[in-house]
């Protein structure tokens, strides 16, 4: 009788879920939690070491207001800010528009266009160092491929790409577009493939063909994707370093520098790391609103889907 009473009291002391769940399942759940934490710790450590710590340390390095007074007093910084604005505005918008138009070209079903798409993706698949260094040696004065061809055909020297500031800046922008255009074209091709064919057939009945099909059907359906890609490309382009550094190197006389190359030059070439960090952080007033807008658009697009 006492053993039965002891058994009943023991059963009352346990929660209902624990009485229904075998003890081996409870132990298994605990072991799964331990393994999950064990697998998660290395990723958290890497994230803290390579993301959180550099960001916090960079913010600490650039917190002194005197650094920004020093930047504003440098006339080269104002020129760099203008170069960055031109580089971002032209590079991003020309890339997005070109990618949207080229995606319609590659949507046509023919074997030679698919083969051309594979070739078109090569610049994006190659490392940036290889692409931009190749473009640099094509444009470098006297020994460049284009200058040599112009001299052989016309008997006169070429336009001296790396000596003229406008031509060197245009070369940076064209090189950036050449490198990033295939990636965004592929994104828009995927977006076009997600549009039901029934919509195009109904639009064709209503007379929407040719450019009207692009303006009134395709673009409205891809508007959210287009805006998200534009915002994301803006964030990437603001921090782009390799294009200008390897194509023009800031030539002539650092007149084609952007904020990324300006910061690297100040930090490493002139041994002023705090000023280099401050130069990069000066883009935050533009970068933070773009990131916030990007997050809102991504959330809105997710809700619509």
C-alpha cells in the first residue's frame, strides 16, 4: 500500500508533458541542444571576430570630430566626394538599365543567344583583379593595346587615357559596368522567367507589343526587383575599391580617387589610419538611409509574395 502511495505521489510531482514523454526523449532533446550550441559557437566567434570587432573598432577610430574638420580642409577630399557621387550614380543606373534591356535580349530562345550569355558571364565570373588589371594594361599610355592600335592605324598617338582626368574617370565607370553588368542581367533574366506567360499573351491581345510590352507589362512587374537591385548595387558601389585602384590607380595625380581608394591611400601610404577610416565613414550619411530603405523594400516585397 505504501509503495502504491509512493508511486502516486511521484506521478503527481511530474508535469503532464514529462509524464507522457519518455525519459530517453528528454535526454535526446538535451543532447541536441548541446550539439546545436557546439556547432553555433564557431560561427558566432567568426562573426564577432571578423564583423562585429572591425565595425566597432572602425567606429571608435573615426569618432573624433577633428578628423572630419581635417578632411573638409583637404581640397582633394571634395574632389574625391564628387568622383564617388559620379561613379555611383552613373555606374549603378547605367548598369541597371542595361541589365534590364539585355535580359530581354537573352530571354529569346535560340542556341546562339544562350551561348552568347555564357560568354557574357565570363567577366563577372573572373576575379576583379584579373579583369581590372587587364583593362588597365589596355589603356595605359604608350604601351596599352588601344593606344598601340590607334597608333598603328592612324599613325598618331592615342587619347592618353590615364593622363586625362575625364577619360580616366570614364574608364573606371565603364570597367565597373563591364564587370557587374552580367550579374544583374542574370538576376533580371530570372525575374522575367518568373512572370507568367499568360500575362504576356493577354497584353498582346490588348496591343502591348514591342517597347509597349516592356514599359507597360515587364517593368511594372519587375519594379520591386529593379528597386531592390538598385539599392543593393548602390551599397556595393559606395564601398567599391578594386575598380578604381586597379584600372586607373587614381591617375592622373589621384584626381580620379573615390572614397575607398582615398581612405586606403591615407591609411597606408601616408600612415594616417584614423583619417582613412574617417574618409570611409563620411559615406555613412548616404549609406545608412539606403540600407534602411533597402530593408523596408525587401520586407514589403516579402509580404506581397
